[in-house]
C-alpha cells in the first residue's frame, strides 16, 4: 500500500485511547496498561477515517498489534514495525522484543525478527543490534565466566533476606561455582542497584559465588510479564514455561549451568507456578533442579514479602531476625528510610 | 545470513563512528541498515536478504564499497534487505553512517 502514514495516538486523550481499545477488542486484544507509545493507520487521510491497523510498544516490547482482515498482505505490518523501530532508535533503544501468538510469528520472522522461543500460547521474538547469543557471550566475557560446570540461582531480593543468604550458602557449600542472577527489571520497591549491591556485599565471604545482573532474558517484562503484572490462568502458565525454557535452552547451554536452586514457595502463587514450570522444563535439557526448604524463624518461613509486610506494619524490631546486617544497615540510610516510608503508604505486592 | 569481516588497513587515515544509528525501513524494495562502532577497527557486515542467493554478493559489494569510500573503520553493520536496488542501498548506508558520526 503506497503513501500510508502511521499516526501517533495521544494515549492521554480518553477519546483517542477508547478508539484504539475498541479496535483491539475486535481481535480479542486489549491495550496493556504499560503501553507508552501507540500508532494507528487509518483508511484515508482524515482524522475521522476508521482505523485499519495499530501497534504499540511498552519500552522495548512491541505489542497490541492488529490489522483488519481486508488489508492484510499489503505490507502494512512492515510500515508499522519500521515506524516503531524508528521511534525506539530516537529514544536510544536499539533492541526490541515482540510477543505474538505462535500462529502469527511468521509475519515477524519475515521482518527479520528472530524467534527466541515459542510454546502453545505465546512466541517471543527479538530484533536489533544484538541478540540472546551475543548478550550471553558478552556476559561470559564481562564477568569472566569459565567453561566449568555451574549452579545458578535467580533472585529478585526485594530486599535481600537471611532466606536468600541461606539458599546461596547451601548452593555454595555443595557446588564448585555458583552464579546468582539478580532480577534487573526495575519494577520492585527496592531499586535494582540497591538489590544488586546488598546481595554482592552479603555474599562477599563466599569465594565461589558470582553475582550477576539477570539482563533482559530472565524474569523481565519481555520473558515473564506476569511476574510484574500478577496474572493468573493460561497466560501465567505460558509465561512461566517461556521463561524456564529460555533459561534452560540458552543460559544453561551457553554458560554450562547444570543445576539450579530455588526456594520452596509457600506464599506466592506466581512464584510457585514458576517453580512448577522449572521442575518440568529443566530436566528436558539435562539440568537438575533443587528445591530447598526455606529457612525459618520461629516456625515461619523467611521471605521478602513477609519482610515487606513487617515494614509496612511498622514492626521494625522483628526484622533483625529476618535480615542480614547489610540490609539492616541499608534500611537506616536516607534512601532506605525513603523506601520504608514509601512501602508504608503503598499497597502494591512488589 | 552471513558475516564478513574486513581487516583494518594501516595505510590510509580512517574515520570512526561514535554512535549507533539506522536508516531505511523493512518495507519492500528498501533495506534497513543499522550501524554501530566496534573496537576491533574492522568493518563487520551481517547481511540478511530475501534475494541472498541471487544478489547476496552484489549487495555486500555495494555496502562495503560505500563504507570504504567514506573512509570509515571500526564499524559493525547489520543489513536487513527487502530487495533494494543498488543506489537505495548506497544511500541508506551513507545516511546511517552520517547519523552515526
């Protein structure tokens, strides 16, 4: 289709937003809350003309993509994607992901997106100046990772508790080389830099442990949006499968990770579903999963969510039994106190 | 997809790019060029094309010719071709590089 120009949608204008919402509803899609940029193509130049196609993005994830049946096969997809890639470059983002239904993945493969993983419900593709192989090779080089067999843990550490420390110590005791991936996505109460620093300091006495940022391919809004959106049902199942598979297929293979440790999850449904998925997926790739019983204090499992609850209720005295010194010290810094105040006045689960 | 690495030569004075930049689109008869600096000093080209079998070599020549003509070194180029003609390819490469200097 010649001369088609994508129009930017002002998402803050309820009328414009509703129009896109209504259009997407016709495809069983909805405009996700985290979308920050949306474009549409109209059937003609006037603002009144009806929408024939739309696409959005949330940071570097392209989503909410739809074209009406009559206009498929006219190259509209490439116009939309090119426009979004232009926008990303202008924002200094040189790499992007697309979530699509597996049946539509071929559309994006034809536009040079590369398939990372697909299951029955969802396919994840990427495009840009690097890919998952390059990202992992860079990680190997930057953190000086050798070829030996490794054991891995993935933790959000929001904040770092004695439970996390115990889990890492267990792994370090029984294995030669341990990698701790701290979730890099900054959607938790404690910012990534703080979480990373507390873990690094907290395990500095363990010489065979390396702490790494998890990057974009473990529990990020690309691989596992449910972790941050707290979704349930089929989508949750698809996302945990996706994240587990990417970890097994790429991380374990390229970094020679042969074992993964997780804590038993008594509270959180999403984390429990994630553990279940790991249990199923990892053995397929020859990776062993160890589920470790949580460290307890006075018969109650130590968890970061419990720590946040205590802070929220203002029961700060109990914290010294649940948190290592590094975290306790941090809570007394200006930034720490600010986070405590923020938590007291919030109701988010993160 | 294939990868070409042209080793750095010592005789001429070369210009380096400093940023990541792009030019072009993924539409039919166009080519999307992404350029980024690399530390090796070489010219690295990663080319994908829908007409790789017929014109892969020619596209490669056109891109490399343009890069050398502009005197650029230490550049990684990702090219995703949708059947662009030679002068389109040349123009897209030149624009991407000028945006990256």
